[in-house]
C-alpha cells in the first residue's frame, strides 16, 4: 500500500469511520432488541454517550465550527419535533424524540464536514463524487423496484437536481446521502424508528419504503440552514471563504 493510499484511508477512518462506529453503537443501545432482551431503559445510556461525543467535538472544534454545531443542534431540535411529532413523517420506538437525536444530527453534520475538508479527500473530490453517484443511483432504483419507494426515488432525483446549484459542495452532499442511507438502514433495522408506508402517512400517491432511499434530502435542510445562519452573521468572512474556494476549484 502506497503512502498516498494509506493517508487517504486514514482520513476516511478518522472521520466517516468514527461516525459509523458512533451510529452503529448508539442505535444498537437504543434498539428494540436491547430493550426487550438486555435492558429495558437503555435509551438514557445513549443520551449520555451521544451528549459526551457532542461535547468532545465541540471542545476540539474551531470557533467557526463550534458556532455551526450549536446552530445545527437548535435546528435539529425544531426539525425533529416538526417532522416527527407535528407532521408524522416518521415515528420513534417510544413515541418520543430521543434526547440523543438532535446532537446526533449535529455530529453527523460536523464529521461529514471534516471528511470533506481533509486534504487527500479534496484532492480526490471528482472520484469520490463519481463513486457516490454510482452507489446512489442503483440503490434508489433497487428501493423503487423492490419496495415501491416512489417517495424516496423522487427525493433522490431532487437531490441531484438541487446539487446542480452547488457544484463546489457536491462531494459533501453526496457523501451525506450515503452516510444518511447507512444511518437510516441501521436505525430502521434496529427498530429505533419507523417510516410509514406512504409519505408523511398522508399521501397515498407517494408509496414509501422503511426507510425512503433519498431521505437525505431533508437532512440537507439542516445543513443549508446551519450554513445560511452562519453566512448572515459573518458576511465578510464567508465572502473570503467563497473566494478562496472558487480559486481552488478553478485551479484544478
């Protein structure tokens, strides 16, 4: 294995690898299996662990990332109550909003962000975008044909259409799609939450899988809102960042 390959794998492990361990362990603790066979009230353990992970990431982050973590946390709280409790888009195992979920959203956001900012990852941006697309397209088609996931397929189409507006952020969002797909598959398999058979449990013309394939589209709302708030609070800093980003893209 070359040093370049080794460094690339190391950067993936330090970001997405850590994230997948957190997701798998946390959702297993909150699973129906654990509740019925090991410890009935295990959810509080996950609440504590995820809060600690959030605290560590917040402590280690730069001032800019700390600010965005807090925005992501607040937006996630509002979004969870709106989509789960008010709209009935999905339902958690205990019918509540687990305390670990909002900071969990923020953790996903920041670790995917860290992944997208790693030097070796940025150097392979196009290849990663292509790999994600090659995974996403058959994944969404499989759910459409075998699970009648019209809702998820439409969400996937909207993801690719929406990303036309954000070419410099395409790798971040395509990676987020893949991460969210894995997260959702784990969470629904462990029966931590469940999606209804039609979108929002309301629209009969939009059959849905459990989970819908392209549901990351709604996660993007959290990401965009987080960035949007930061942009409005730090207009000059954001303009400098975009200029640097544009130069980097043109130089490739």
